[in-house]
């Protein structure tokens, strides 16, 4: 990215291309944030699912042997 910034400052890249590059960079940052958020949500859902499953198995085991 540093070489792109140098190119923008020195004027070898048209302004429209520089604006487009900035737009794409901000989109990439947004997508990365969204992926991280969805990944955390998935981990939370998995944790809840397996916790609930463990409780159900424990209850089933206790009802059979008590």
C-alpha cells in the first residue's frame, strides 16, 4: 500500500483511480470486520449448542440411572 500512496502523492496515478482505490480499501476493511463479527457469532452459537447438548445428555443419563 505504501507504493500506492507514494504514487498518489507524486501524481503518477489519476485522481479517479486513487479515489477508486480508497473506496475498495474501505470496502475490504468493512468486509474483514463483518467476517470477524460473523465468526464470533458462530463461535457463540456453537458454544450455546454444545452446552445445551451436554445438559440434555447429563439429564438423560441421570434419569436412566437414578
